[in-house]
C-alpha cells in the first residue's frame, strides 16, 4: 500500500489507532481453543435468556436472518444496516459500531453471550454509539468492504493481517472506517483490551477531535477503494496453456505429501487445513485436460491423496454424512464443526467426479453421504436448501459430535473393539470433549486382519454407525440457519445434478431440479431479477454477482444431467440479465453489485477464490460453456474480456484464482469464430515469480539438439523476490554425452546463491527447517540414487538457540542415474526438481519446488558413450 503521499494524515491516523494495537487478536480460533480467560463451557443460563427476552426486544426482531434474530433480545439497541441507523448517526453525530457475523460462527456467539448480553456494556453502547448488526451471508458486499478496511487498518498499525468474525469496526457517521478488530472480551485479558475500554477510548478520540478521526477514516476508505480497483487492473495477456500449467504447478507445490491437503507450509506445518474446493476442482480438470497434460500425474497424486485424507478424517461426518468447515490440525483429526451448504455442494461435485475418474467406491459413498445429509437436514419442504448447521451445543463447540469410550462401549457392546480399531478409538483423544471419529485403516487391511471379506466388515461397521447415529440424533439439536441463499443453492444444485448423473441416482437430480424451480419461482421479482435470500415465506435483498453466476452454473449442470432444454434456456436468460445488471461496459468484467445497488465506500470486482469461487471466475466459465452450447460468439467475447481484465492477477497470483485458471483452459478448448487479437503479449512467468519454466524448457530443448548431454539445464532463475533480484541460479551436468542403457551415469547440480542469502543444508538443522532436496522424474523410469548433498556450515541467526546449517555462495549436489536396458534407443525427457528455501538474516521466502526439464537420447545397444564434464564430479572436502 502506497500511502506516502498521505504521510501527514498517516501520522494523524497512527496517533488515533495505536491505542488499539494491544487489542489485536485473531477471531477464528481452532475448535476447542479458548481465548484468554474464556472458558469454552461458558453458558448463558436459560433463566437469564428468558429474563433478557422479557426485558429487551430491539429492531432486529423484524428481520428474517437467523443470525440477526439471535440478537433480537440483546439489551444492545441494535439496528439493521439501513437509513434509519445512518440518519441517527448523522443527526446525533455519533460513531457507528458495526458488528458483522454469521449464525454458525462460534466466536460470534461467545461475544454475544459475554459482551452483548451484558446490560452495563449495552448501556454504554446505546448512549454513545449507533450499533449496527449485519449477517455477512446476507450482505457479503458489506462484509467484503469492511474486512478489507480491517486489513488496511492492521497494515497501518503493523499488526498481522488476520481478520475474522465477528468483525468489529468503528465508522464515522459517513460510514468510513477508522479502527476495528475481531473478538473483544468483556474484561482485560492477557494483554488484550476489554471491549468496554475499547469503546471508551474510541469515544474519547471522537469527542476530542472529530476532524482528525474523519481525516484518518477518509484515508482508509480511499485505500480500500484503490485496492478494489487495483485488483481489476487490465493487463493484456496471451491466453495460452502455460497459464494453466503455472496455476496447476503453484497449487501442487503447496501439497502436504505426508498427510494430504494443499496450501501447506512447512514453516508453519500445524496450521488448519481447508477443503480449498476451487483449487481441487482445477486439479481434477487438469487430470483429463489436454491443455496441461504434463502435470496430470502430479495433479492426480495431490488430488486423490487429499480427497482420501479428507474422507478418512474427522472433517467428514462418518455417521451423518457431509463435511465440517475445516480441520483444526494438519492430520484432519479434529474439525471446526460447523457444516456449511457451500462446502458440501462443491465437495459433492468433487467426489462424484473423482468416483467417475477412478471407480473408487469410497468416493461414491462420500458423495452419497453428502447428499443424503443435505436432503435429510438442510432441505426445505418447498425444495430450497438451508445454509448451515451450527457447531456448538450450550456454548460448547463440537460436543454434539464427540464420544467417550465408555459411551461407545455401552452402545456397541461386543462390536466396540472392531469399531475402535477402524475409527481411531485406541489412539490418544485429541479433542477436549471426547473422540471424533476418523478412519485410521482401510477396509481391506482390517478385513484381512480379522479374516473376513471387506464387504462383511463394512456391513458390520454400517450397522454400528447406524446405532450411533440414532443415539446422536437424541442429543440436543444444533442451531440450523434455515435461510435459503441463491448462490449457495446454485453450488448445491450443481453438486446434486452431477452426483445424480454420475452415480445414476435420479432422485438426486430430481431434488436439484426442485430446488432450481423453487428459486426461479419464489426468489425473483416481477422483472425476473433474482433475490439474495429467502426465509419465512419472504424473499428479500437484491442478488449479487455470485447469486447469478452460481445459479447459472447449476442450471447448466442440470441441462447436462437431464438434457432438458428448459434449463439451458433459463441459464441463457439469466446470463443475459446478469450482463445487463453487472457488466462494466468501460473496463469490462462483472461488478459484485448491480448498477443500481446502494452506494458503499467502494464497489468491488473480485477475481480471487476463497471458500467459494469468485463470481467473475464462474461467470467466465459459464460464458465459455454457453458459447459452446448456443454457438453465440458474443459469450466467448465477454469471457475473453474478463480474462484480459484479470490478466495481472492470473499471471502474478495463479494460486489465488484457480477457477480463472480453469477458465483459461476451457477457453482454449472452445473454438472461436475469429483469431485472437494480435495485441496479445508474450508468455507470462509462472507462479510465485520464481522464474520462467517455459522459457527454460525452450532453452533446454535447443541445448539438447546442439550439444546433447553436455549441459542438461540452462542457467535458470530458481527463486527471486522480484524480477530484478535472482537469489538462486542453477546449472546441471551429466557425466556422459548419451544416457547409457542398462547402466548408470552421474548427474550434478551446481547451485549459485546470491550474496547475503543462504539455503538450508540437507539434512537441515534445526530439524524443523526446510532442507534442500533433489529429485528426478522420467518417462523411461530412470532412477536417481546415492544422492550426495554437500556438508553445510554453521550460520547463526538472532533468536535461534542453535546455529543453522546452510549453503552459501555455491553448493553442488550429485547423484547416480540408473537407466533401464529397455530404454535403449529411445528419447528421454528428464525432469529435475530442486526444492529449497532461500533466507537471509532477516527473512525467508516461501519453500519452493521448481521443475527443470531436458530432452535426451538413450544410447542404442553397442553405441559408444563418452565421459564429459568430469570437473563437476571431482569431490573435494567442501562438495
């Protein structure tokens, strides 16, 4: 963020907000984790709830959102977002306190119980602030803008950029943000300022100098608007398959090869793991797509190992079906227990298509489990799908799903030992409230051990699961968010339609059709415009881009599943309306809100996928599919213009826009009536700005044809902070001029490291550091063995108790290649993978894997092979 031009006001801003630095605390804590001084079993007694209900009723009682209705009897004088609150703030010149959350947010409930139900805190809020409560699922535009505002605020005060919910923001009467945080406790705890003291400090600042606070707020508001515009900055790109390769490789590079999952960091290995469905969908596309076939094998490994880990883990509900929100640990054992419709819709498609690709019966069972759960617990009698199941019972997250050994033994009797061995009950308990079921072995392995067939074992386990499910259903029911959101229903319609088609379950397809018909009949106005939300027989709030895009995607999936023309016609009509309502005629792409939407401090145009894909990416994919199905070239033109608008994002951050990357691949597969514009620029660099792989591949091909075997790898940048600063460069050499069939040869990689930087030795010391590693892939099954890493040397870093072992300046890694005799006379494509982490004495870049390729000929039987490059294979004390 470039705020130097506003340095004068930045100083004013810092004077305003430094008081709140000690308040920063991430709100999205893991399941079972406590904030300082907060007992996870803290409950509001039923008598107190009844008392509050009798004494207080605020304006939220007139809302339909389950989350807002939870706060209708708070003593806080809550307003919904709207003109009544804004006019009051202006007339009385008061700060707006904006609280954003959602019904299945655990820490939102905690703050309500401990803060908003406190009469003394509420009295101060009512006297000094205008208090607005927003359901982020109903108003994602407000949530996005003010979460971005919190990010700007954190950046300015130097706090970690870790937002979350509840989102707590302080706004001027003009709705410009100037300070905020997430969860605030009722009393000072562990260095974190209490919410009453935060309120007091904010009020003192506003009373002391409103002009300075306003100036600070305006700076933040302008920065938020600038960031939203910067994201959608057009940069002409050449739409080529290398964009897809770069995106896929960037995702695969973040794979946890030991426990499955992506977005994994070896620097912080124990962080939570999310389904990241948008990225997994891209890998699934890559496996079968001709655009990036060279990455298909690696994508299959990453995808299926991740799907297996999730299906086996506690993130999947082994009794009731469906997936929880995310895993709080690396091993997928203990989830964050809320169940969201949008996750299960996307995962239903993923697992159904994985079953179609592999025939793996577990994928089929998981798909059925997801859909049966949604049909049983999240389906309205009229056909629409509800939004979520909460995570807590009486203030305890996950208690509904946890078991004690004693309880399980009593229910299962003699079957307990078998069940315990399959579902991890013989392991130490990892969740403070009991065991969370997760599979620790396979049906085949346990069946062999028990000397029975896998089918017989599964029958026994299924009977025991049914017993436990009956018992669990007798527990206190979880809060259900029964509002129907158009966008999330679109994702579930897609999942059900795909599952019905692939699994040959017509009842799934019929349920998807019923949901689609419900939305088209009950959630549109007289002009055919979609509404966002439906509850209590009332459709309300104008729909957003996601609502149109995801519903169109679902309608197209229904057309594929049923062949009924009505679904294609509806998809086309809604897309035409979407273009009219959201398309940016000047700069292209789709705004998140309609042209006549309420004016906020910024108007977003998002390209990044998160828990759900971005509306622009799914819209682009829909346009490409409609172009193919209808033959209308105008849809393809809109898709092209959207891809060009987000060209910079696609090039620089492919890991964050997987569905736009997939749109690139699908765009290339769809014929065009006319050639692409000649104004396209040369090829992009791949993920993380780590050097041009494709440029290297072209150089290596040229080298191979001129001097085969003499130099495998051309000089190639392996890592850089920016395009001008190369940190690590490499050359690799073979010891022979041709690969010898049935024999071995040597390979050496010479790494040159920028002055002032180092990479970790192998083995790494301390052992939690990321070691430098060297691996080889080959289409002729050439094997790499006897890898010899040079000895590292000690490097002392402030804050570490022991010295690091590192390589500086130069390091040579050597290994032996064994070439099969059957490869004689054949062409060979060698891929060398170097994984490293570059650091200096202050910072480290993220661990990086770079694939480097070269083409070579394997010698024919009797063909002479010469020794070359011998200077690189003379081992000295250092190398």
